[in-house]
């Protein structure tokens, strides 16, 4: 049974192609999220023929102050992929001045014109209510909340709309993360490394480590590997059916 990693920044590792090759060798289905359409363009040819690694077209909300969103470039490549990420909103105080800009871009990339039949990996830091509003208003059917850390009452609303949640090992180490994991229905659970940013045993996570991380999580969630595989398979079927 293949393993799943629904959120990893492969291009932030020193040797991205080696990391991607390791995901392929270990048969780990992987969503390689990007922070800019330009980065998707940069990697598109190199990662086009991978079986297990799926390159995602993204625009990280935190970069909105430094990099203009290239609408035409996003529209150019949207037809090439069924996977969008990392996208979303970040309302931390340091990003206060670009909240409106973030919102407009997130609303654009999730518009009904683009969202049908696509899976989104979504950032929702301190912004979960607005993220939910945009997803629902744009009739987004297939979204994965990456490293959810918001209100549990809003988590329930995401659940009511059938959205998935990708959890990582760091969430097991915090009370808020544990509460979120406990609240997420088993049929909406997925797994992410968020590599190379999240650490496992104080070390950067590599594809070869993922099996051991699954085993660690299974101490808290029995049959976690099977649960994640079934959920990911269902998500892809739902995406194709739409």
C-alpha cells in the first residue's frame, strides 16, 4: 500500500531532483506544492513524467508583499495540472497590509472557472473563517486544509463541507495540534510532511523517513496508513468524477 504526502516543498531541498527520485523509488504519492506560478513554470518540464510526484500550481499568501501575482501565467498553466497549492490566506499581524491583496488572489485562483475537478492544498493561518468563506462561495469541492491551526468551531464547518485535512508530525507535539487531530473525522484525514520545514526527531524529513513517521502516528491513530490511503484514493476519485 503506497504512502501519501499531500504537502511538501521539494524545491526548498538542496537537491530537488534527488528528493523527487526518492519519492518515486519509495512509491510515495506526493503533492509538490509551489509558492509562485513562476516556480511551477520552472519545474514543469522536469517533473512532468513522474508517476508519484504531482507538481502543484501555487501562490503562497506570505509572498504577496514581495512578488506580484502573475494572473496570465497562472491561467497559462492551470490547464496542465489538477493540483493547486500552496494557496490561501495568512492573517498574521506581519501580513496585515497585504490581507486584501491575498484575499483577491485567493478568490481568483479558487474561482469556479478553475476549481472544477481540481484539488487545492490550502494555507489558513489566522484566517480560517475567510478561507472557508472563499471556498464555499466559489463552490470548491476538493480542498485539503494544510496544517490546520484555527478555531475548532470553524474546523467543524470545514468538515460539514467535506474538506480534508493534512496533518504532520509537529501537530502531535502541541495541544492545539492534538485537539485539531482529535476533532477531524477519520474519513477526512490525510498526511503531509511540509518538508523541509517540519522536523521529525529534530531532523529534516526525507522521503525515507516517512514510513517511520506513519508508525509514530499510528500510536495515536490506529490504522493510520490505511486510513490515509483510502481517503486519498477517494479524494482522487471524487476529483475525477467532478
